[in-house]
């Protein structure tokens, strides 16, 4: 894989890795007394590993110029594996902390294993590790195919992928040690935030350079969504993480905003991380892999346009619905409700566009679990966007907020929509990438589908019940006008639901493990077959770019 | 017409980029920017005091342990919230909270009005192992707090960073941060008087964790929990005037 890099690219990669290593060592030296040294050492080791690999292949012969006539998919291949490994890890941690809510002493009495410290390991692991790698891997695949052009160079996709994974790794190691800025879904501290900005700018530049080389006059819908994802996440991340560190050699910083302004900024970020990370990016995935897999064009071009601009415009107003009845001024809350309800239109536009695309291919949905994953994803996308708008309405929110209903809602989107579209896309993408007929085992895909669906449903139904029970118990008054239940009563009532949730999560996790196994076996099988025959090269002939890369 | 315009935009990646930034930027600008300039957003609370260094250290432990994942600090303007927890939260109360810890989930109860509701001894027992005091509790046990001495060395840096983001700490507060933190949990020290002069007579100066010989992380966290909802009397005055 590394032998595909030109000599210039190998040297460039060595320089970049060396530079990051140097920064890591410098941070270790300056912050010797502080936990930041741990991060410095890990960054240095990570890059040392990359450098060792590069040096091993340094003397490899120059790659054949023929490679530039093909698409460059190596980063996508590694990205898919990273995505699945992060997925299994993040979901395993998630299920562990789910059981902690029923059996709180399952922490070995260790500080690092306490619920509050490992919850962000779960959220970062699944959102950024699993979701982020899926987005990077698929976006690089999709932008090349829809532009009919090869990536402009072979260094920047690796910089983006490996740099991004360094960010995730450091973040996830930091939380158990107590390194967090406590902003939900933006827990990494100031120096990691700066690193992510660097990686993200490289991602945007890579994407735009590829689009600039396109051989199609139009930019395909999937790319609008991927672009919105990259652009808006950059803005959200930068503004939400503005902070003043206490010293250069310290992990600790204090956020620039406080109180009510900070609350609005955090939920403007938080809600739009959902919108542009967990929705826009994955809609990009949906708009490419679903029609490809179904063998049918997208149902409506106009609906795509309306949905895209609707989502891009309206989501940014909706964050304040996380702060109903709080000290946030009422006018902002009202705006939040209004736009949240209107969001139904573009959201259902996308969901309907996806489902109508399947019209005429329903027999394939029935027979093919891969396509069924995508269909269910579109259904859950419709359901959870409806639920979201519903929960944003003030009276509903007064019942649902702070309860497990919210957690259930998030997982309806995260499991039912995001994970389902990822698995569907990966099951269709892996055989294309490795030029084989299908996945190693169709049977495992089928089992995975039913495990994932039953796990999701158990999870959602238990937490939906839990949340409504909680919300009602908190507001029940007895005849003499006193609150009927203590908080403790409501907590005790949650136990059966928490256990059910743990079981649902376990089923989902088992499915993810099967996916990893199936993908690894497919890759192994493909490499055995390609060494036996050249049938694969013939199969690949149709999947070639019009624009190869410039000689470098 | 619209389709035609869109044809042009989707043929030009830079136009698409600019359009996305423009369209997505409007919402944030309209909702967030005014919050910094409209005076009524944050009420004026003249008696509002800043966190002492010990309380700030406790707040950082609260964040480090992820307490905010299960506890909110925001009493909503709902009858049952107010009946259960106390007067609803005002924006002024968290004006020195960088970042805010309003929270989004109540696996455990809201903590905005927790200060002085329970004794220090109760908090210490409860944090050490919640099930010793509340058998049905599902809160994690934080046993390491009691055995970990508090790191007070760099507290001046903390206060200084807080001042740079707008919290009114003065020079004396910053330079005496370490000394003040130790003094607050060690009443017999002569420096505790200076601490009260800087942060007010109401400041809690006592051995929070029951161990007089060392200042532990437990001291800091309990000191912080005991000040929740008590930095200003404004919410209590507002609720009595409306009744």
C-alpha cells in the first residue's frame, strides 16, 4: 500500500509525521508535570509507528505510472476498517456504561472506569471514531466516482485520515485520565481542538481540489451534503471551542463564553453536530449508495434541492430547543421551536426521496439485506426527525427533557439511521473496492440485519417507556397538592428499562462485531482470489476515472 | 427559474461553498450574537460573588468526573421543577461559569439548589459510596477523592485564565490563590481571615471532608457543592416578590 506513494509523497509524509512527532515531544518536555505529557508521548509513539512503516518502504521501487489511471481507494479501504474497529470499541463501551446504570459498582473501584469519565469515550468513539471514519472513507470514494476524477495526490488523504484518527485516539485516552473541557460532544481540550482544525482544513482543501478536477459539469447531490458537513462542522467546532488555556504546557483551559451565552453556543454546536455531522454527511452517503445499490436513479432532483437548502438553513436555528424553560431568553426558545417544527419538511423530503427511489426495487429490498439496511435507515431517519420536531415543542419538551426519552431519541437517530446507513454502505462498498462478487457471507449480513433491528427496537422501546415514566412521575401531584414521588422513586422505577436497554445494546454490538468479521473475511478472500486469477482486473475495467492524477 | 440558478451554483464548487456558509450562517448570527448585546439577557446581581480557588478546583473536579452527564444545574420555570428543587435558575447565576454546567440529563436530581441542603459529612459519605447513605442509588462511588490530596500549585494560573475570559478576580486573589485554597479547608490557619476579606464574610471556611490534616479533592468538591445556588440571593428575592 505504501509502495503506491511516489518518492516525493513518501518524503512529504516523513516530514509531516516527523513534525507532529517533534511537537509531541516538545509538548511532553514543556508539560512534564501535567497530564498533557501523556498525550505528547502517545502522539510521538503514533507518529513513530508511521515513520517506521515509511522507512521500511522507503527503498521500495517507484510505483508504476499506470496507477494514476485508476481511482485511489487505499485510504478508503483503511478508513472502513478503522470505522468498524472504532464502532465495535465505542459500542462495547456504550453497552458497558449502559449496564453501569443498573449495576453501578461494575467499575473495579477505579477512577478511570467511572461512568462520567467513560461516557465521553462512548460518545466520541461512536460519533467521531465510527461515524467520522465512515464519512471520511465514503466521501473520498464518492467524490472520485461522482467527479470521475482521481484524488489529486496520495499524501493528503492519508494526512486527513491518520491525523483525524490521532485526534480521536488522544481524545478517548484523555477522558479516563480526566482530560475534558466538559462540553457535550466537544470534550477534547484546546490543543486537540487546534489539531482538528488543521486536519479539517486539509480535508476541505482535498475535497475542493478533487471537485476542481471533475469531468462532470454538475456536482452531484451527495457532494453537496459532504461539503456542507465539512464546512459547517469547521465553523461550529471553531466557535464552540474558543477557550483560554491556563498555560501552554497544561491541558486545562477556560471557555471564552460563560453562562447563558455559552449554553446557547454549546447547543448551537450540539444540535448542528447532529445536523451536519450525523445527518448531512450520512445523507451524502445515502444519496450515493442507495441509488447505486438499488440500481435506480434518485426519485426527484427538485426534492433534493429543497431538502438540502432547507436543512442547511433551518437546522442552525433549532439548537435553542435544548434549552426550553431555562434562563435562555424566551424569544430564542420560540425561534427554536418554530424552525424545529419546520424542519420536518426538508427532513421528510430526504426520507421520502430515498424511499421513493426504492419504488420498483422492493423485491430487492426483500431479498438483499444490504439494501434493506439502507431502507430501514431512511425509515428511521424519517421517524427520528419527526420525533425530534415533536420533542422540540415546548409542552412536549417539558415532559421529555432531562429524561431517558432524549437518550432514546438520540439512539433512534444514531443506531437506526446513522449506523444502518453506514453498515448498508459498507456492505455494498467493500465488494466494489476489493472487486469481488459480494460479501464473504450473505448469511452473516442477514443475521446482522436482524440483530441490529431487534437491538435498536428493544433499546428505543425501553427508553421511550423509561423517559415517559420519569417525566410523568416528576410532575405527578397528590390530592393535597404535593409532589407524589420523590426523585429516588423515579430512579428506582428505571431499573427494568435500563436492563432492557443493556440487552438491546448488546444485540446491536454483536451485529457490529459480525460486520467487522465479515469485512475482514471478505478482504482475505479477495486477496486470495486475486492472486489466483486476473479476473478481478477485468471486473475493475468499468470503474475507472476519466481524469487520472497528474504525474508527480 | 430557481432550478436554473441552482444549475449554475452546482456547477461551481466555490459558489456552492459560499452559498452553504451564507445560508447556514444566518441562524447562528440571529440567535447568538444578540445574546451578547441585549442587556436583559443577564440580570444584574450586585451581590454575586466569584468562586473561591477551592470552589473553582472543586468545580473542575465536577467537570473531570463528568457529573454534568447525569445532573443538571438548571431549575426550569415549571411548577414541578420549582416545587421539587427551589426557585428557578436565573441567567445571572451562571455568568461566571466558564463553561456553563446546565446539563442535559437528570439520571440523578438537579443540583442548582444543592448548597447547604445536606451536611458536609453527608456529602463526604455520599460521594465516597452513595449506597452507604442511599441504598438504592446508582451513582458511582468516588472513593479516590478522599485519598487524593488536592493539587493547589497552579491555582493562580487558573484564576488568571478566568480573569482573561472576563471574571472579576483581582490581583490579590490571583497571587494568593494557593494560600486561599488551603485556608478555606483549614480553619485554624491565620490566612483564613484574609480569604474572608477577599471573598466575603459568608465564605464557608471549614474542614469539609472530616480530615483536618490534608486538603483533599473531596474538600474541594464538597466546598463547590455547598456553594451551588448560593453565589447570589437574587433568585430567592425574585421568587418571594412574585409570590
